[in-house]
């Protein structure tokens, strides 16, 4: 059964934001239309009641003057007559609104006219609007119910439509994430529609094509240069052997060895970038492999393997594991400060120095070729950590670079189970 928190919708997603916006817009439209219809209908009811009262007074006054009788519910000087109509001008008909409600009567429209001179009684007619206003309330309720039904039907459709849009955007985002993670073959591919999302997907694919072409060109150039340099460097080494022993011969031989190491590193990086390397896995004792790798560096490095972990075996490529550990140890000595310590615990190998630590730029963006970071970290080509990181990825391991709270750089290699 899926956890409850996974069943709950992510209200921060684009789908629910669009649905909420559509629902809010629909509510505003419904409220505006409802208010306008209510005001227009109420005004029409009052206008028709005024017309009815006006005509009723006219008809009742004609009958009263001819026969002296009251018809159409007309009355002379009724007690409920509004004060505004108790003294109408002679011969003029007037109307007034009476908002009083008594049981089922009211609100009402009154119309009044004097029957004669200034002191003559006032003939008045009352038109009750309760039934029309009751119909208005029913209209309001009907509109509200209809609006809620329409809203209940529109919101799921909006959520579904927004989900389609969000799914397409998520597909593009996943492609961008795969490209940023190093999968240069990732593509969104054809998408439905010809809208902005399709344009974004096409642009991302074109960007990936261009980026892949540029990186392929760079890797090919690096590999070609490194490969072509191997032959003249071999010749230099052979020529150095022919020189007479002395300081010049030692200096030249050391520089040629450095150059050969640089070329071998470039070739290794180009093979890792091209995906041409494949690990040869074997089950080996982790502590013994790390100890051997540290010893081969020939550098003064302390190593600690917990007794409980001495017999711990892991399934990995021992040659590549040694390469990672030796690069980390050499990097710690070259760019860090003594003492350098290596600790093996479980499936984790920690290499720590006591220098100035990794520069912030390296911790933020990771190791870069031919960049060693801060000057106080020493000199070098910046390829050691790049190779270690590439080999760790090939083994499925995690290589994390940090700075210790009390100073010094810490490289942590965690091998997968």
C-alpha cells in the first residue's frame, strides 16, 4: 500500500496552481454574473411594480371620480401610507418604496394622488412585491446551485488539462536533468501540439545536440593530442637515457616523466568521457587493497583499518579502486598539509589532510580539468580529482569532497553494496 503522504496531491505543482487559478477565475465570473443578474432583476421587479401602482391609481381615481367608489384595493388616506406620499401635489400621481415586511406582505410600492383640492383626501394603492422577490430569491439559489455544479464539473477538467501540460513540462525537465547529469544522449523527442511547450522541447533537444557535438569534438581532440604525444615522449625518454649522468640528465628525465604522466592522464580522461572503460569486478578485501594503494604512492601517509573491517570484502574493480585511492592520497600531499590520514571503515574510505581545505569553487562546482583552485593548495594540472571522480562513477561509487570543521580537506569514497 502506498504511503499516505504520496497519495496527497502536491499543491505546489503547476497542475494544482492552474486548477486553483481556473477555479478562482470561475468563482469571480459566477459572482459577477450573479450580482449583475440579481441587481438587474430586482430593478426590473421594482420598475414593473411602480408601473402597476401608477396605472392602478389612474384607474381607481377615474372610477372614484365618476362613481365615488373605491376599486383595485384603493384606499383613502390609509394609515400605512409612507410620509413622502401624504402631501402629494394637486393632481399629480407619485410613487414611493416601502421596505416594511409584515408576515407575507412587503416590501411594497405605493402610488398616491389627491382626489381634489389641497385639503381633499389622498387616494392610494399598495402593490405588494413579496411574490416577485420570492421568485428573485429562488433565481439566486438556482444560479448558485447551477454555478456550483458547473464549477464541480469544470475543476476536474481543468485539473486534467493542466496535468497534461504539467506532464509535458515534466518530461522536458527530466530530459534537462539527464543532460545535466551527463547523459548527452537524452532527448525529449517529438511532443504533442505546436504550442510553447513543444517549442521548449525542440529547443532543449537542439541544445543537447549542439552540446553533445561540442563535447564530442573536445574529447576527440584531447584523445588525439594525447595519443599523438605518446610517440615523441617515448623518444624523449630514450634520448634522455643516452645523456651522460648528471644534474641535467636527472632534470630532463624528471620533466619527461611528468609530461608522460600528463599524457596518460589525458588519455584516461578521454576514455572515461567516451564510455570506453568497463570495470572488471572481483571480490577483494577492501582494507588490503587500500593499504597497497597507499604504499605504492611512496608518501608518508597514516592508514587506519578497523579490526572488525580488516576482513571486509567488496565486489569492485581493484585496479580502479587503487587508482582512486592513490590519486586522493597524492592530491592530499601535493595540495594539502601533513599529516595525511586514510581511514577504512565498512565500505567507506576517507582521505584527510590538514591543510587549507578545498576551495569553495571546487566544492560548489566539483573538480575541473587544469584548475587546482586556490593558490595555497599548491600546483598541478587539476586532473587527479577529475580522474578519481570519473573512476568512482564507473564503479557506481560516491566520491564526496568536504572540508573538516577544524581545517583540512576530506575526501570520502563510499562503495556500493
